[in-house]
């Protein structure tokens, strides 16, 4: 597969950097003007808490929380934009929406904030979609993501760390997998269809298939349809040209 299928654009870097920069601006506003953004997080099974479905990914508790989410977001969003350019915005938008709704339904009655739910959406989507496509580049990307972030799986289980929203992580993991079922694989990942795989393929009109009889035996034929190796090779001559040394010397003298 040609590398021209992978087109680097400014958005491959621009989108991740803009997204993360926006998170840092929100956090700066929070500490600079002492805004109480926490109450805009997801508060499960409360109507007002539904607003957190949209706002919670952009709110962070402290610098460590923000920093730990920023690096994976830059890497994963860049990978999404490069390998899944047409699916990226949809995965981000629906990922935030549905992972937030699931968290609102099953979460503990606390405020759930942070972009880690989106990170789990991206990890889940990249891993499962790459395996589903069976395209070697995307499978390699899936394995790379698991090598980098496979340890995150432990944080979808309760009681591993009571200070984190395992519900948000689990919601992101589920949402990412479900989205792989609705988004088609990129065009370049589709399997190559050869002429003989097409439903309208006619073996009798194929030059190579003409060399087989009705029993599947190879029968060499010339272009005129005559059988036999002598006819086959006579129609595909390979000749060495022999020039005498004296003739070569005469040509050089001329």
C-alpha cells in the first residue's frame, strides 16, 4: 500500500495542540479568577449534573491531573487525525457525549471531571478498530497503543483508586468500542479485490485461465489457442543474439 494514503496535514498537529491548549486556558481561568468549575462536572442522576456531560472533559482538579491527561491527548489525537482523518471529529464528539451519559447513569454521587474519559474512548477506538480492519498498519498502531497505555485497563475496575472516576474510564472504554461498530474503516484499509474475486469474473476471457482445461490441468497454449509446450514457447520467444568477434571489431572501426 502506497504511503500516499497517509497524508500529513497541519491538523494532525494543530488539532491536538489546540484541544490541549484550551484545557490549559480553562485551568488558568479557574486558578486566576478562583472560579468554581468543579460544580460543572458530571453529577450522576441529577438533571443539573447533566451539564457536566459537555463541560467535564475540560475541567481538571490540579496541575498533575491536567498534565497527566495532556500528554496522552496530544499523542492519541495526533494518531487519530493521521490514521483516521474522517472519523476523528465524530469520535471526539460522540465519545464525549456518550461516555458522559454513561458516567451520569452509573457513576457515584460525586462530581466527575477530567478528560480521561475521552482518553479511554480514543485508546479503545484505536485498538479495536485496528484489529477489526486487519490492515497491517492499523494493527501495528493498535499494538503500539496497547504497549503505551495498556496499563490503563486496571483503572476501569472499582476500588483500585477511590480518588479516580473508574466509572468514567469504563464508560470511555465501552463508548470507544461501540463507535468502532458504527464507523467504517478508512478507504486505504479496505482489502484489495482482484479481478478473479469479482462476481462478474469470466474465466474464459482471462488470458491466464485459458491455459487450464475443464479439469483444472495446466495446458500450455499459444496465442492462437494451439496446445503444447512447443506452441507455448514459440509464441513467447526468448533469444540470445550472437555477434562474431570479427564483426564487432569491424563495427568499432567504422
